[in-house]
């Protein structure tokens, strides 16, 4: 543990979840699957966005909650970083600036990060480095919304692994020399050979949206090599999550695992490999997959249930299409 890593702490976190919920049976009906097949993907229930549940407004709700919980005034925030998904309210929008205005962080610098399912953890790294490299930066707000559920065609069998996508806002409030929830270490890894394994073909410069492709598969996630992707998800994806967690842990044994959403079988495999009991890691089967916000939601659920306690060595582990992996270790509570 280096002195710089030990001097950054998580002041508070915030989560916003839409009120509407969708059951596994409903997901199964829309996907043309049996309820058991959907539950095997780790979906028993999930929030779904209602009117007004767009990425920036959801992030605003989570950010306000984090500030209120931490007793921090918006004007005290020095930097606001968008850590939500690339798919947001408007194309080419700098979401962090809209978020900054809505929350009232008038004195902050603001910018967006894009890291797919690991953006919150990339945000931890960027925030830590900013605070350690600039004496004028003491408080950083990470916040983002996700609504990638809109980009999943439930009838496409090649992208069924994305069916758990949901919608949410998530936020982390960080402060230099904060005496609680100290950030101990971070680790990152990418598999560049999988860079184009999953993406939405329409809406970019290669295939701009036009009359001919609106309402077609070009508007949804696609994969060019489904067999190779299925093999990757079954083999390299679980091992990638374990490997990045171990690098961040640096030989330490974790007490709580804030893990991204996974099918039950894969989740159990990772818990077993890392030596963590099921009750010390929140299942997201009742909540769906929120991309970069999964780890924040897991912290929230762990605190609510009492599974995450003061003194726990906590590891946050996530991954996303790209494929990209990240982990962070946090000493939860004082000290």
C-alpha cells in the first residue's frame, strides 16, 4: 500500500433505481424463452426505465443522494466526472457538464469518461491521480447513468447474455485525506483482440442512422462471431475477472466482494475461486445488470443487509464489452 493510495477515501455513494420492475417471466415472454432459461442468466427481476428515467437525470438523483449522505455541499466539489455509459440522453453530449449544473457543483471542472462496464473504477483511478497531483483538488464526484437496456434486442439469440441489462444512476463521492473507506489499490486489464466483438452498428460515422436502417437490427447490439464470443464468455471472461481481482488484492484475502452482475453459475465459480462466502457478496439477480453501476449497487446492498461491515477488506470487480476488466480494493470503515 503506497501513501498516495491510502490517503483517498470514499465519503459516500448514491444509487437511483427506476420504480418500474420486470419479472423473469415477462423477460422470457419477450425473448421467446422459458422462465428457467432467463433465470439461468441471473434474472429474477429487474428495474426498467419509465418516463424521465434517462441517464443524466438518473445520475443526478444518485449524485444528490451521495452528497446528502456525505454532508458535502455541491459547491465543495472540485471535479465532476461522468462515469456512466456512452449511450446517454443525447449524442455528443458532455454529460458531466449537464450533471454538474443540475446538481449545483458550480465551482467544479467537469468531463466525461467512457470505459464501458468499468468506467466507475476507471473514475476511481483518474480521481485518485487528480487529487494526488493537484493540491487544489480535494473532492471529486463520480456519477453516471446507464440505460443500455434500450440497445438489446430480446429476440436475438446471439446477444442473450445482455438480457439482464437494466437502468440506474450511480455515484461515488471521494475526498483527499478522508479517514474512512480508504482506496488501497487498483488493477486494470483489456483483451484487445475482442475490441469489436460486441457493438451497435448503427448511429456512428460508418453507418449513420437513416430512413433505411431505423427499426432494423443496426440499432441494437450485434456480434460478428457468436461462436467465438460464446467460447470467450465461458472461459476467458470468468478467469479475467478473477485475475484482475487478485492483482488488486495483492495477496490479501477479501471480506466482501462487490461483483458485477453474472449468471448464477459463473458467480458461484468466482466466489469459490476467491474464497468468498455467498452471503458476503450481493447477488444482483433481483436487480439486473447496470454496467458500470453494478459495483456501486453491490456496495449499497451490502451496507443495507449488513454483509458489508466496518473493517472489511472490500474488492470491487467489474468487466465490460471491449473486453475490459477492472478491480479496486477498499478498506471499508474507519482506519
